[in-house]
C-alpha cells in the first residue's frame, strides 16, 4: 500500500497565482485532514473531511478551499497565493474518527515569492 | 477552545542521557496520541493512550497518561542519535472531529 500520497513535493509560486495540492490515500480511510507547518512550529489544521461530500473548516482555513468528491482524494486549493502561505503542507488520514491514529503524507513544500 | 501545551520547546542532550517531554491539556481527554517527526520528514504515529494512569513502553520509550487524563509524558532512556526529531502529543478536539496537536518538543542528541 502506498498510504497517503501528496503531489507535488515542492513548488514555488508567484504572489497571486493559484494551485491545487493533491492528496490521495489508498487505505479506505473516512477522515482526511490538511495541515500546514511553518518552520519550527507545530501543525495547524486547515480543513478536514469526515467522508465523501463532507468538509469542514479547521483552525486556519482562510485563503484555502477543499473538496472531497471521493473517499480517496482530498485536494487543497490555494487561491491568490500570498507570502504568508509559504509553508509545508501535510495531508493525513485516519480510519474512522479523530480518536484513531493519523497517517501522514510526505508533505508539499510551498514557497510563495 | 481546547489547548494542548508541550514543554520544553527544545531540548539538547548528550547521547546516553535521558529525555522527557510533557504535554498538558486544558480539558480532559478521551485519549492522547504521540507522534515523532524526523527533520525534513512527516509526523509518524508512535502510540495512543486511553486509560487513566496508563503506562506503555516501546523499547527505550515510556509513555504515561495522567490520572486526570489531562496530561501526559514521554520519557526516553539513554538517548541515541536516532531519537533526534520533534515529538508531538495530540488529543481529540472536544466536539470538533479533529485532533489538536501540541507545539512539539524538538530533541537534539549530541554524539
């Protein structure tokens, strides 16, 4: 099993550009999450989903959008990229609830210049 | 909202010394999870504690869950260079269906 796969691994964007960070999991997990991690800091939840068709905001949702059309995929969309969105983005999934371990992807390192 | 705090933020130890990180929640937790993130890597699940006063061991790592289920600790005996990384605790976020992560403790092991 591949687990949680994120693409791309690295990306440089110009201010005002848009992009989609891809995340897919092959573990048939219901819950999926997007976090950002700034240098030397902890994880901040951006959005999460408890199943296909259901998404909800986390701690820092502004400037981002998500969708969950299938169980496997949970893309994160950045509209009008800003320097403050320079960060490492992690996608994670868990089987059923927040009480179960989360499996993380390798992350996407995003720089906005 | 729920807060999960970890101390210390940084810890440098000589190889062979012990290390402990502490996690405190503002609310009672149904369970607590611990993760390790190697430099440049992603968080990896280590363990979950559920019961009040629970103690679990993984080789040189000992995890404890407080009696009141509001605090937890991770103790590493005789650290090795392979223990380098950031250790995070995380607890369920109350009514929200999400985990709240602590700020992490960054461990450096000097050879």
